[in-house]
């Protein structure tokens, strides 16, 4: 325990040190500016957050009238598990496999399970911070509206703290197993990337399957459930506990008598501690073994010498090539940057498969016939805004981290820097747009009677959305040039904990809003479709050109001033 | 080849480099010595464009690195002291990239690279990922990348750290060869023995100021003692 506390305190200081934070506020002007920018972004997000809380309240009030309070808590647990599946795996990879402190701790005379469990707790704290904003409102709304007793409030607080533990451990076990299994496989980075996507996709699909099975489908079933709900307010918690038994304990803690609540919380704590203990043993035996094998002998990564021809490339292509290889080879970068272009099409496919029946098809056919132009412009808007969700340009300099000296000292012109750094996101977007438009055309073939015309719409949308995305990419690149996050310990920080990514999202949504407003309130009323497309194409192009000239102007000054 | 005039850099209230001036002549190997925190790396960072000087001028082969940074960068290659390098690419990819940036003719690449790779015994590892390289191998790779560009001036921050004795010997030879064609080498080091053997001239910096500059004989004359560089260094930096 002493060893655990020792390492936990150290890691806590390293990751969440208030003293270091205060010192940076005092002495580091760039950090102060970044903090101000972050506060500004948070203030901008505040209305959306208030809206989210209002939505949570509205959902609860609607559920209450239908005796569905228990479903509300199930939703909160579901959402919590979803967040852990989505974010937890990358936190595990970043903190366990890409963090330098494992290398520093391993030679120390400390049982590895203590510092590994300490690392787990740091990840848990990050997950908890996320839950504070997203999940806690559900619990508070439930507690206030259900007028819980004090002991139930205590139970609710403990349950909130414990909910992420077990799912995070499960994700941890799966991640470590995947990393160990793929340790000696050829092209292990690519295999791991596919593995993560399959694992996350599989877990999310499993969640969807449970949720669909769990809600009543037919009208008879609905009546049946409604009757049960009148007699048992915890009906949904009971049903969900078949899949996730911990739910029953949460049910006791929130809705039981004082004794039931005490027992529920006590057993929940006990189960969590047992899981943690078993996880620490697992880490000690499985993780350490795999980690040491992977890092002990660099020779395993060597490839046999084969003479190669040294081809000549343009500087911008050479920059883009290095960027692409790095993005593909670092799983955290790969998932965060290419994840969106893989997940969105998968979601689209799932949604389009679930649409069925003659009635729905007829309705969609009529809708498409009447709103064809609006729909294609919505697609252009969606594809354009997606440029802000792919954080390649927004982290172009940040991802270089401590190797930033290479690009900064080489004789690379501003033009080549910008072209090379934009080439990767542009190609990525091109691939994404082609996939999405192809899927859209396949879907439309079910409801449209003029597929050749749709194909032309698709091709035009592809070009316009790409041109309209360019200004977003250049702004994102400029933001990262001005304030890159270079001093990171693991690559997760360069992408996930980078304010520039958040700013990029803000820029994308603001840009999207302007495009939407200009279309809906101005262009749509006065101009034909063709003219609107030409305006968007030209304005996107001109804006991109002037932004390019702007960023090029002081590029070198910013490059020197980066640190 | 390299001319530093009244260079000054301040970090908050701390004066890291205080009004230093010196020059490196063509064909010369110039050693930049000093204890930890003396201002060596800060000076080098300003020369290679990683830091902006508060005052002063840096001319590289007659080009001001503040006014025309791109042309200035074409005159030098730089190897830092930390061996931080892209980890997820192969050594081959890295050298390809450097050749592309310095526009090394395709016909020269194979011959020059093979010769450098053989001399520094890195040929068999060149197709492996850099993440699998030892510190010394990374250092060798960076040195090959710097030499392949055949720059007018090589700027090296602690180039011998992490190299085995054989590689150190090869590097010394390569640096001397590089200077035969009128090119120069500017490097910082803690290894005074290397500086003593290799450098035509040295400058010793302490607390941000140059305390002595010249060839070893000139320095000995200045202080009036026939001492080794190590003893001179210890005496001047105390």
C-alpha cells in the first residue's frame, strides 16, 4: 500500500500538479494565453452545456410521466460505459505503452503492480473528470426529482464514483491482451489499428444490441412493460442487471431502504476492490511480460538489409509522406485522425440498413424528390464541417513534439511547409468524402429514380466540399503554428489534450453555421442552385488563397518563436 | 563562414547569452566549450533558427539568418544533443527525407549514403524502424543526415555523446574530411580531449560570456601557462 501511495502521489504530481500549474501561470506567458483561450472556449461552450442539462431535465420529466425513471438511470450507466469504451482504450494505450514513466519505474525496486495500478488510477481520474460534466447531471437530476433521502444521496455519490471502475478494467484487460497478442505479428501497427476498431465497433454494437433487445418492440410488449412499470419502478434496472449485474447494486443504493442501500453500496465497493486486485495481478503478470518483450530487444524490429533505390521527391510530398507514415504507425494518432473517417461510414451503413419497409421507402422517395437540392447542400455542409473533426492540420506541429527541431532547422520554404502539411488532411478528406458520397449514392439507389443525375450531384458535392474545407484546414494549421503543444509525454496528449483540436472544432462549427445561414436565409431565396454552388466554390477558393498568403507571410517568424 | 556579432539572449531576468561575438573561418573546425548552463545550447539554437536573439546578428556564409532564414538554412546542417528523431519511420525513410529536403541529386544519394552507412556501421540497420535504434545509432543516423547534405557549415551539439570509441574516431575523420573542401564545422562538446585533438580553434563560454577564444597555443600564450585544455578549462570556468 505504501508503494502504491508513493507512486500514485508521484504520478498525480506529474499529471495533475497544482503547484506546477500555478508556477506556469506565474512565469509562462504562452501558458497564460493558452489558459485564457481555453476559458474563452469554455465560456463559448457554456450555452450548449446549459442546453444539455435542460435536455436531461426534459428527458427525466417525460420519463417520469411514463413511470420510466429507472430507464433514466440505465441511460446514465449506458452513457458512462459508452464513454469509457470510446475514450478509455486510448488512455490505457497512451499511459501504459507510450508513456516514458513505465521505463523509468521498471528498474526501481517497486513491485510493478503498484505503479501500474497507480497509472490506472490516473486514467480513472481523467475518466471521472469527463463523467463529472456528462454523467453527473443525470444523477443529480434523478436525485433532486426523486427527492432522495440523505443516505440515498451518499449511495448515489459513491455509485457515481465507482461506475467507471469495472468497465475501465474490462477495457484495460482487452487492450493489454490485444497488445500482447499482436506483439510479434508482422505489420503489428496496422493489425492493432484494425483490432482497436473491431473491438470498439464490436463493443458498441453489443451495447446497441442489448439496448434494442431491452426496450419493448411490439405494441403488445409495450403494454405489458407499462403494466410492469406501474407495479415496479425499478423494472428497467432489474432488466438491465441481467446484462450488467452491477446495475442491481446501483438500484439498491438509489431506491432501496437504508439497509438495502448500505448493502448495495458495500457490495459495489467490494466487487470493485476485487476487480482492482485481480487487475493488478493481471498487469503484473501479463502486461509487464508483454511490455518487456516489446522493449527489451530492439533487434526484433530490425529488417534485413536490402539495397534500396533512393528516389527523388518534391519537398512537400516528402513532408506529407513522413506525416502519413507517422499517423499510420502511431495507433493513437491513427485512431483519432482516421477514426472519424472509418466510424462515420460504419454508422451510416448501420443506419441505412435499419431503414426498411415499403412505407418508409415511399416516404423517403417523396422527401428526396421534394428536397433534393437541400439534401445535397446539407451533404456538402456536413462534409465541410467534418474537416474540423479530423485533427490532422490542427495538430500538425504538436504531433512532432520534441522532434520539432528537425522541421524547424531544415531549409524548407514556407510554401513547402504549408503544402506538405496540408496534403495529408486533404488526401484524408478526399478519401472520406469519396466513401461517404459513394455510400450516399448506394443508399439513394433504393429511393431515387434518376441515379445518373445523383451521380453528377455527388461529384459536384465532392469537389465543392473539398474546396470549402480548405479554409478550415489552413486556419487549423495556423492555430497550431502559433501555439503548438510540443512538450508532451505521450502522443495521446498531442491530440486528445490539445486545445487546438477544440479550437478547430469551434472554427468548423462556426464556419458551418455561416454557410448554413447564408444558404437558408439568403442564397436559397434569390439564387438558383447552380449559382449557389459557384459562389461556394469561388468563395472557398478565394478565402483559402488569402488565408494561405496570410499564414505564409510570418511563417518563419512563428517557426522560430515556437518554443 | 559563421559570424556572430554582439549576440544577446535573455530568459526573463536571466541573461543566458551576453553580447558575444566570434567567427568561424572556412576550412576550420571550431570547438565551443563551456560548463553546463553556460549558454552553449542557447547560442546554437539561435544560430540554427530555433530561438530568436534579443540583440545581435548571425551571418551564415554571408547570409543573415534573421532576414533570410531559408537561404541561411541551406548553408548548414544541424545535429542536436538530444537525438530526438522521428521514431516511427525507418532510417532509410529519414535519410530519403533529408536528401529530398536538401535536394541531393538522385545519382549521388546511393553512392554517398552507402559510403557513410558503411563507415559508421549502420548499413544493416538502415531498414529498421528508428524506435528500435540505440542512442548511438540515432546519433550516427543524424550525423549521416547532416553529412549527406554536404553543407558549408556543420553545426553539432555534443556530437560524440553515445558513440562508441570506433564511431568517435570515424566521426573525427569525417569532420576533418568535411573541412578539406573549405567547409567548416562548429561544435559544442564536454569532451575536452576531442576538442584538443580535432579543433583548430576553440571558444570557452561561461555564464553567457566568451571568456577566451583562439587556437590552443594562442590560449596558452594568453594565460601564460603550458597546460592541457582540461586544466585551462577548469581554471577559466571556476
